[in-house]
C-alpha cells in the first residue's frame, strides 16, 4: 500500500476562501431578491408622505434661491464699491499739487533740490558708489603708473577711496 501524503494546506485554504465567497454572494443575491419583493409589495407611497416630501423639496429650493440672491446682491455691492474706490485717484504721491499760503512757501516747495534731507544711511550706497569710483580711477592709475599688478591697483584705489569726497561715509563728516 502506498504511503498517504499530507494535505496541502494552501490548497485547502484557497478552497475555503472560494466557498466562503460563493456562500456570501448567494446570500447577498437572496437578500436583494427579498428586498426587491418587499419594495414591490409595499406599493406607492401614501398621499401624505408624497405631500411632505414635495413641501420639503420646495422649502429647500426656496432657501437655496434666497442664498443665491443674497450672494449675488453682496457681490454686486462689493463690485460697485470696489469700482468707486478704484476710480478715485490717489493724491498722496502727486507732486503736481502744492499747498502753500504764501508765494515764498510755494517757491520753497517747488525747489526740492535744495531742501533734500541729509542721507541717514549712506552705507547702503557704499558698494555701488565704490564700483563707480573704481571704474573711473583704474584707467587713470594705469596711465600714471604702468606695470603694476591688478591687486596693487586695487589697493591704491582703496586708499584713494577712503579719502575721496565721493565716498558716502566721508560726506557724513562734512
């Protein structure tokens, strides 16, 4: 007699899953058939139930229309207000308007160049002004002292820059 082999556990588990799925599907189909039967047997709804549903739908529709009208009205008002605000010109930075009570005051306001306040932050312009100074002085130094290295020219320009009236930091002391 041949020796009996063991049971393939994976195959058994797969068969069990398959049979469970089949039974579940069959139960679901039977439940659906039964529910369908009872829905058909129940028949049409009563007049009172239909009337309640229609009234609820009408109320919901009326509320939705009221909200839409409210949104449209608020949007229109906001757009009109915005247009009014945009159409008004901003006179805060308008240089053409001069408010003065006397002729001397008006002339004083028109001559802006003389009334410039002292620069409080010259260090902000330091790098740009040094670059311009360097571009102007480098050709002059190369003519006066030919044969130096670029680093030597840069050092000489820096020494001249420290004493230059173009240096914004020197302008503060004046």
